C-alpha cells in the first residue's frame, strides 16, 4: 500500500505509474482544488484507491424531512 496527501497531482500519478498491479493507494486529506488522476492506468492495473479524511458518516447524512 502507498499513501499520498491530496493536493499533489504529480505525486498521485507517479504512484499510479510505479505501484504494482492490484495495489492500494490511500489518499489522505482534502484538496481545495480538483486533482487530476490517471484513471486509465489505475483501471488497467486494477488498483484500489481509498480516500480518508477527518469526516465521519454522520457528517454526510442528509437532514430528515
């Protein structure tokens, strides 16, 4: 497993390029900007991309009507 702190386009794509097939990349933190990820190579290699932040499930619940 490799990890990367978000907000760094080249670092994410370097990891995708060099990680072994069926590897896992853990993305930590939240970027203020859109981050380009090479989806073609990540899908070809069968990579698992996992995101993590300080937010929990309760932070994403929709209010009840």
